[in-house]
C-alpha cells in the first residue's frame, strides 16, 4: 500500500508473537523502565510503518479486552493495546507491553473470547520476555523489499530496520505451547470460555485454507502472515483443547460473548484501505493518488502500508513506492534511489534512458550489482506523477534470469487513473445482519461484495458446508461501505 503522504517505500512482515508464562507461584511479572522506554519510543514509529492506528469504536473495544487480560496477568494498567489499520491477519507485541492486533485478524475471529485469546497470547509474550530473548539471536530480514530514503534521511532507513526486527523473530515450539497454555489460563481468569484458544486457532486455519483455495488470490497473499513463524497444526489445536479440558470446565461453561463481538465488528473496514490503495489480483490502483499499474503473468503483489512488494517467477523481486521529487527532478530521484539501494556495495551503470510512458516523463535505469558470485541486474523506473510527486519501481533479478521483457511490460503499465476508474474503487466493510426465515448460505452470500462470496461468507462466520442458517441468527457479510 502507498499511504496518502506517499512516505518512502519500505515494508516488513508482521508475525504473530509467541509467549509463555511463569509458574503459578512466581513473582508478579515486571516490565523494566528500559523496556517501557523502548516501547514508547517505537510505538509511533511502528504505527507509521504499519498502517497506523485504526480509528473507531473497535479500537476502544480491543483496549478494554486487553485491559482485562493484563489484569489477569498481573500487569494492571501497564500495557498499551492498539488496533492496527492493516488487513493482514496478525497480532504482535514489543517490549514494554505494547500489543497490536490488526483489523484483518479482528474480522476473522467470531467471538470476543477468540479475540481475547489472541490478546492474552501477546500479553504472555511480554510476561515471558520471549521477544527480548529472540532479539539477541535473530536477524531481521527484508524479504526482498528494499529500504530507501528519498529525502536523504538515513534515519528513516535505520528506523525501517529497527521496526522490522520485531516482526522477524522465530519462536520455539515450546514457547508456542507455553503461549497457548497461558492463553487458556488468562481466559479463565478474565471470565472467557477457555475453549476459545482452540477455536481461535481453528478460525485462523479456516482463513489460511480460504486464501489457499480461492481462485484469483495471488500466491504471496495466500499464506497468512502469522503462520510464517507459527505453523498451524492439528496437534496444536488439539493441545489447546486439551489445556482447556484440563481446567475441568465444560465447553461454554464461561461465555464466548459472540453477540457483543458481532455488534462491534459491524462497520469494520474490510480489505484494502482506499488511503493505501487496492491490490486487485496482479494490479494496483490508488484512488487518492489516481495511479495504476499491472504486473505480468506469474507476478504477485503484496500490500503493505509503505510500499507494494512484487514477486515474480524465478526469484524476481522488488517494490513499488513513491516520494517527493528532489531539485534534480526524476533523474535526481533515480540517482538518489540507486545510491540508497546500492549502499556501500558496488554497481555499474548499464543504461539510463529518459522516456515518456503513458504521457508521463520517466527514467529507466539499468545497473549491475556486484555480488559474491558475480553480478545481479537491478532495474529502476521513476515516473513524474505531477504536483512534485514521483513514483518508482525497484526490481532485482537473478543473474541468469531472462526477465527483461516482463519488467518492460511492468514499467510500461504505470499510468494515471481516469475519473470512471476512480469511481469504481470503493471501500468494503463488514456488516452484521440478522438472518431471515428464508435465508440460506446462498442467499446471504449473494449479498457479499467479493469475487468468492460463498467461500468468504463461510470463512468469516466459521461455518462448515451444509451447516444450516437459523432464522434470527447474526452473521457477518461484506458489502461496499455505501451500501446496506
């Protein structure tokens, strides 16, 4: 995604953090002043990088649930809970007890208890200090997205690295099991159904299967971000259920609070935020900036708050981003961009051509980066978007890859959007509706604004094929924001 301010392009993957818990008779958990100061420093930077805080009543709802779970963990009033404006299905935590839940995850779960189990998992991560342990032995990685600073601000590039380290941690299986056990304990102490942790894992599994099986979903977006570091297995779900059974409580002995959750999720933004643009299969369109491009066959796009990550066949990778034109215009922008990408490495300029693409002045730059095994092609395309703004592609290819034709097609696709095209880019929201006496999965699915309405309806409502709709039942549907 490209934010309205078109801040400089860098992205990182958010990973569902693991956690653990102390023994029941251990001392109350402590948050050091150093950790709290670090969390407070990083908080606004993380929000700026990953979509910002989601504005709405749902944010207060998440904070209220988090407060209950923090109390259960012995951390009353010491944690900050934020609903993040990202459609990625994820949650994460940083030292100092700053805990984040994405609106994508909020949309997928089906009850307040399931949402609470996610938040409790993250509180436990703080209690067990797993993030601090993993930071000492983990390196953040860019996953093919290049951190750049077009205003000459190396500080922004450093901030990208600092932010990324929190979301590339790897947690052990035992830490994951600790986290699941902790979630059950905190659910019980907070008055939620202890079986919600297993239900939540099941909801995430449904979302993964939906993304993998739905036609038109590109490969890069088909795996939920949380599963990259926390593989979901049937054993893990079974173990979470066994932990709930070990409490001696029957299923639903404590409330799931589905009705309050369904009331809160009504009106939640679903999918891409128009302020950050729409990924439409292999295309990207931004109704605010009024720009469009389409990737060739075999490419996939991944939205992030600051850039669009592109992945192509045979390891071709890169990003699309934007920034403010420097005094040197698009040529100066391209040179500064290349300098930031190359860094302290070595590169040879192959060509730098001024062209016009779909009426826009552009510069296409070809370089060869020196690497241990030889050289790697680096392609940069920069466009004058008007009004002092520029947009760019940065694409890296394997040394022997014959991707030049595909990249030419990609670069040639960038163009302004027409008024009619902008009008078609409409935000979607979740609506909670009460099923009528004659409603079925099919009738309700027909109200869904999605290319795979039935599959999405079943996934969002945690339903199996063939499960009947009960008259009066509350269900989630996805519609355009200007429709009811």
